[in-house]
C-alpha cells in the first residue's frame, strides 16, 4: 500500500517542508537514535557471545532463559513502537493492537504446528494433535500451505494488514474518532478472542497451539536456535525503529502529526485525512504482526488470551510510561514495565496489577510526557537543547 499523495494546496505549505539532503539524514539519525541503535547492536553481539562462548559456571554467563526473556522484551518493544506510531504521532488511541500481534503469532504458530508432523502425541502426520483430539477428519482449507515457511511469513504481515485495512477503512471513512474509535478497537480484539476460543474455528480453542518442535528444521530448545531467535527479534526491532523514524521524519510524517494536532484544519486545507490515517494504521498493524510472529517461537505457545483487551491496554501503558510521540520512549517504556512485571510477578505476584495501575496514574499526573519527557528536561537543563537537537 503506497504512501498517500500530498494535496497540491498543502504541498506549498512551508510549515510541512522537510529539509533535504544532510538535514533529512540528520533528522532521521537524531540523538536518541544514535543511542538506541548502538545499544541494540551491543545487545546483538554481547548476549549471544555471553550465552554460547562463556561457561555456565562464569558470573558473566547469560542463561538460555535470560536470552529468551530478552528476546520477548524485544518483541514487546517492537509492539510498543507500532502503538506509538499511531497514537503518539497520529492521535489514534488504539486499544486493539493485541489483535494484530496475536494474528501474527497465530500465522507463525500454524507453520510450527505443521512442522511437528508425525512427532505429535497422536502420531498423525496430517493433522495437529488438537484436531485429532476433536475428531477432525481432514485439514481445513485455510491450513493448507502452512507447511511452507514463506507462506506463513507472508501471512504474518498480510493477515494483520487486511484486518486493519477493512476496519480502518470503515472507521475512518465514517470519521469515527476519539474515545469512540478506542472502544471500537477494543471491541474488535474482544470479538476475535471469542472467535478463537471456539473449538470449531480450527485454531485450537482455549488451548491454542503449543508443543512446537522446530523452526526451519532447527530444534527450538537448542541454545543456538534461541540465540538466533533473539537476534532476529533485535534486528527486527532496529529495522522497525528505523522504519518508524523514516515515516515520522518524512513529509507524510509531518502530515499525520498535523492530523493529530488539528484534524479539521488539515482536512480543510486539502489533505485526504482518512487516507493518511488508514495508511499509518495498516503499517502499524504489520509491525505488530511481525512482533507477534517473533514472540511465539520464543515463548512456545499462542492461545486466545493474547487477544485479551487487557493486553492492548497494557501496551498503551508501556507507551505512556516511556513517553508517547518519541519512539525511543515507547521502546524504553516497554522494557522498563515488562522488567518490573517479571520481577514483581515472581517476588510479589499479588501486587503486580496494583503496581501497574499506580504506575499509570502517577505517570499521568506527574510525568505526562513519560520517561522521555524527564530525560528531555534533564538534557535541556545541561545543554540547552532537547535530545533531538532542537534549541530550547
């Protein structure tokens, strides 16, 4: 789906002009990006090295469990970027991005289930175990072809994109905005959760997919495979971050920010607002689907609970805590909140939900721009410029 064309009237508006040449490159690789990318590169090198080359007896050794946990955080960070793009830059508060995440996960999960073949509990090379258990006699038509990785990889992007395209076209064409749009996105993911819970849909019912054996012929339990999946998640996060930076620093990015700040005015001066909103919504859904596809092999399970509206709300909290409309803030928020979740659910499991709610309330009251805003104020106090290089 191509980037929408600019309206002739608005193309002349100098306020939306983007610096050419070196200025554009400098805008793409701003100071936060110059920090984020080296950190991701360092993680990409150090984590596999400390896992595979350092003996388990060493204090520097990174266990396979930790590798998987860090890989999961990387997929969450990519999901947070997707939400920040539509909420922080386009003003669309989505409470349904868990649906796109889960669809990407189910797409790769179908491939992983076909990869099991005759090694399942029932030894049926044609049907996954849950279908044998439910007395299915033949593989449903929509499962055919998922023994090929390339088809599953395509569906990881196409399924979320198709859903976002249909939903977004109907919603934006009807000019549904604000809290009404948020409720509709939440209803969408809830409806999908109910559908996937049903056994007759052919997606494993409430148990979903699990007991995966390998991916592309490599054992999922092997340390080298876990490291490779971690590396894929980090690379996808880096590429996703750069793609989002490319969008928000482009002329199209200026337009979607104008839509966020004054949608009626943007429409009045000639922009096709619905087209811009639809494009960024679909692009964000694709990023969320890729995140879900990278999440499932590392976790080893996908079930309808991933569609839960609570998950979508939690993603919004990650972005709010990190700082929406910054990208690097969304990444930081996803990492910080999920690290806190991992710690508290082990140490004080009964406290976690209260802590999450309190964190969101305190962020809203005292840090409306999140951690990114706090860093920005500190940077301005020292240098007189914000982290992106704009003068105070």
